[in-house]
C-alpha cells in the first residue's frame, strides 16, 4: 500500500472518530470541514469510510457541513450502543430498582420528546427554513392529550377495547402533571425536563437561553439529521413490528379460547 | 399557506369584467402587507408587561416606559437587512449589542442589565419566540377571492441555534422595512429606476441616493423569494408539475435581473455625464456616493444572477433525483407511533425500553479502563462520573495535606546513630532488649518511641540497601509488650553471625 493510500485510510478513520464526538461540528473545526469536503467529492473515500465504520460495528447515517458525520451503531449488539436505560439512570436519579412502571414511563416520555420535535415530514421541512423551539409545556401537553383522548375512547366503547391495550396511558394519567419543587421523574413535566437535560448533554437539544418565561429547546442540526435519516423510520418500524406481534398473539389467544 | 408573491399574478388570470379589479388588487396587497407591521405593534402594546410575565393587575414595568419599541424593531430589521447580502447569517448577539446602545440613549436611567433585557425581548419577539419561533399568523380580507385568508410569515428567522443564535431577515422582513409597502417589488423596481433617473436629472442627488440604497435591499428580497420558491417546489409531491412551475420562475428571474443590470448600467452612464458638469462640492460628494451605491447594486445583482444560476443547477439535480424511485415517506411520529405505544402493556414497554432508548440516543464510545480508573470507580461506590470541563477541574483542585512527620528529623538521626552503634557492638539483640536498655539509661519516652520506629522501618526489607549496608538480618520473634509500645518483637542479627 502506498503512503498516499495509507493517508487516505487515516483520514477516513479520522472522520469516523470525529463523528463519534457528538458535540463536535465542522464549523468549529477546519480539519473536520476538509474531511467533509473530501467525503462530498471523493467516492472512493466515501466507500472507505463506510467500510471502516462497518468493521467497527457502526454505520454512517449522514455527512454534512452543518452537522458533521452522523455515526450510529450498526445494530443493537454494537459496542457503541448508548447503553439503554441503565445509562439514563444517573439523570433520572433512580438507584436500585428499575421497576416495570418506571421503565415504561421513561420510554413513553422519550418517544414523546421525539414526537414533539419531529412530528412528521412537514416539520423536518420547516426546520430547513428556520429553527423552532418546543417548550416544556408543549411537550408534556402532547403526551397528556393523547392519553386523555385514549381514555375517552376507552370509556366510550368499554367492552370492545381489551384491557391489555390501556396500561401505558393509565400510568401516565395517574402521574401528577406538574412537578413540585425540584425536577424529579415522578411527574410528567419533571420526567420530560430531566430527559431534555440529558438530551442537551448528548448534543441532541440546545436550550433557548434567551427565554425567561418558560423552558424551551431547539433541536440541534445533528438531531434533525439523525432523526430524518434514521431514527424516525427506524424506531417506527421497530415498534410497529412489536405492536403487530402483540396484536397477533392476542388474536390467536382469543381464537383458541 | 398564502405568501406574498414577488411577481403578482398576471391580470389575465383575473376576471376581466370587473372594472375595479386593479384597485381591488392593489388594496388587497396593501391590506395584506399591513399585517407585516402587526408583530411590531404587538411589541409596543405589550412593552409594559415585557413578555407577558407580569399579571395584568400589576403596575406597568417602568423600565420600558420611555422606550420606543417600534423604532427598535425597525432598527433591528434595518441592521439585518444591511448584512443580508454579504452574510449568510448574523449573530443575534451583535444586534442585541447594537440595540443596547440605542436603548441607553433613550433612557439614561436604565442599567445595562435592564437595557439588555429590553433589547433581547424586542429582538426575540420579532422572531416570535413566545410561540416557539414559528411563523406569525394573521388573517386578512382578500377582496378578489371574497374571503378571509391566512397570512403566515416570519420577519427574522433563526438559521442556526447552536453556539448562539444566528439569524437572518426574511423577504417579508424587508418588505416591512421598506416604507412604501403597497406596490409589489417588481413594480417598485421600475418606479425606483424611473425615479432615480428623474431625480438625477433634476439634480436631487440626495433623494436619488436614497432610492438607490433602497433598491439594494430589494435585491436581497429576490434572493429569498427564489430560495423559497425552490423549497416549496421540493415539497410538492407532484413531480410532473415542477417543470411547469419552477422553470418559468427561474427564466423570469434571470431575465428580470439581467434587465436590472442593464438599467443600473444606464444610471451609471447618466451619472458619469453629470460628473463632467460643474457642481458645487456638496453635490459632487453626493454624486460620488451615488456612483458607489449604484456600483454596489450592480454587484449585488450580479451575485443574484449567480444565485439564480445555482438554483437552476440545484433544481436540475433535484429533478433528476425525483425520477429515481423515492425513499419511503417519513412516518407521522405522533399519530403512528406515540399513540399506539401509549396503549402498550407496561411489560412490553419495559422489555423494549433499552432498545428504544438506544435507537434515539447517539453513539456512546465504549470506555476502556486502566487500573487507576477502575480503582477510582470502585472508590466512588458505583457513582458514574461524567467528564467535567477543564475549568471545573481546575476550580476543584485542592492542595494535598502534607503529613507532618511523627518525630523531628534530629531525633530520628540521633536514633539511627544509636541503633547503628548497637549493631556494631552486639552480634544480635531483640527490639524489646534494646528498648529496656534505653529505658535503663534514662532516655526519654519520646526517644524510645522514635527508636522503635527506626527499628521497625529498618525491618521493611531484608534485601534493601539499608539492611545490606548495615549488614544485618532481621526476623520476627513473637510479640512483645513494653510500657507503652506493643507489637511484633524483632530479632536483629549481624549477618556474619548467621
């Protein structure tokens, strides 16, 4: 292998390395900019980066001047995976017991955050025009309103909706809406606020510091790109598969009875 | 969503039999454009509350009493407009600093902090901060369509929110800024051109200069309009329509801009004729300034021409990509994901919690432990350390407490000498024997303790340099009990004796 080829490989790995540093963006780093330019111009380089990433158990979701390289774990078994709820434990302050309920509510809150910032395709297009924030109230209202409408629906046609289809919203509605005192995960707003803090640490959200009356956050370019390229579709497909399996199981159980 | 159109709909499109069509068209446009000023007046109305945090019953915030927020709003727009052509975006902080000075001129009594608060508030209100920076939304009556129409617009938009806000004025922002907002920009351009020519001929250079400066701001308006038209088309799922909608716009734009370049050139010719005439000093200065401004305009138009050209290229590549099988449409996360998942059994949610979290969160670099980090981890009883910033580490640094030596150095030296002498004299002795002997000779308690210390230290390692140097061998000999010292008794032997 020639020196030139070795150089090229070094640069390819460097782009992945920089992508793994989630808070680094090309506008702060000239070397990074050069690597992105190389990615855009050189097809061989692109293939090399992708190959190295694959070997490491990673995949390249997107490379752009705005958000840099977005590198994600190749699958759920990758060593680069976030680490699930265990990793969030410190943020949420729960120590010994991760009870079923607690884990469940955290998941609902995480999906709510994703849904609030990336409602649908139109919202992605709006971000291309100009940046927008979501306030704490808006985010928790989204979850609460869905849960309330599910409750109403359930009350209307009681006999028809099976019991297993109501646990998520029942738990959310049983929590106090507004936190008391310090942010803690035992209220809807508290839980969401603590999660946003973590999202800020991970470089997914930025707090709107100019706002004094309410807490609100901008999604970072990185979060937008990641959600558009991978997360939105990925998580939808993953969850829908489980949803479908669950439904099929219930149906076959009902039939056997 | 209705937007202001740079190129007003052709008259042929409208019903010809209405004699008032022209008038209605103008009035509707004017009526619509007046909504652009609504946000500015809302700020002025709410200034007593400064963002609406104070209860309505409370007395007005006196800090904003003598502040003209309308003027501040216009200053903000003006500032952004003047940077719009040369810069992709402007840091919001620069504008706030600029407003800060103006506010302090309005009211000397304000502290810097109060002024900053007002400046930030005016600026952020123009961005519609209280509504998550979404578009302003107003309704107006459209006399041609005979119905109420929604008008959504932004005056200033945030282009990038990371590392401080980077903002940019929008096309509507420029429209709001220009004092005559009734006519559409194309018409305005023609008027401006004619007026400029006439003003130059009439010798009203000052007014001509003002006209020329205005036309520069409009160049930016075009640029934004073209970008947006392009974005809108990209959203349009009906690819077939693209060639009908966008290509004419691009052709029209480039035609219009090249016309404008010609016109500006003509104006320049006019001025150069003027320069040969005899003029007083003031007029001469104005003419020079006018020349510069128009040259600047010319440059801006050329830039716009490039912009249109680039848009055309971009459009072509998009068009090509549209011919390829399109990627799957993004799901509606609220309806298709959040709602069904809210109905899941709790076990289901819990089992999949880790997988779902991993999909949303970014990568986590696996940590490699060395022994020290591992010990550190164990020491903090399982608490997870997040990397702290350099500043914090520096701030947290503490002096290590120095342990004061047990005995003064001189005493240790004396003990060592005493000990070495004993070794030379005796073939073997135990620690207890040594201590008893010292006591008999009326050495102080402190000295005895120090001696015991020195002896125990010398036991550290039989292969150590000290043991070899003294030529001794020390072994343990059960335990001993002295008045104030207990411990393992040590047998000190000369090596030759072994």
